[in-house]
């Protein structure tokens, strides 16, 4: 099948490239904002306060009382 080459005005090509760059930049900005909002712990905490408090409590238990101390007590 023969290839058809279409001549386009260079100014039109440049404007299409500029428009595409702008679209990509806007998409990246929207994605960056969405990731920032979704990864923000304050948003997670506001939406699910009880599970976050529970997780903080459990992490606090692990930090305050390492499992090694329980293993030594049970071995004696």
C-alpha cells in the first residue's frame, strides 16, 4: 500500500505542538495535585478518624513494648 504524504503548514504544526505541550502540562499538574491530596495523612485522618487512631495506638504499643521483652518473660 503506498504511503501518502500530506504537506502541512509549519505554523500549524508548531501550534499543534504548543497545544499538546500545554495539555500535557495541565494533565501533569492535575495528577500532581491528585497525588498530593491522596497521600496527605491529614485527609486520610479526617475521612477515617477511628481507624487512624487505632493504627496509631497499635504502633505506639509496638514502639513502647518491643516483642522481645514479652518473649523473655514467657521463656522464664
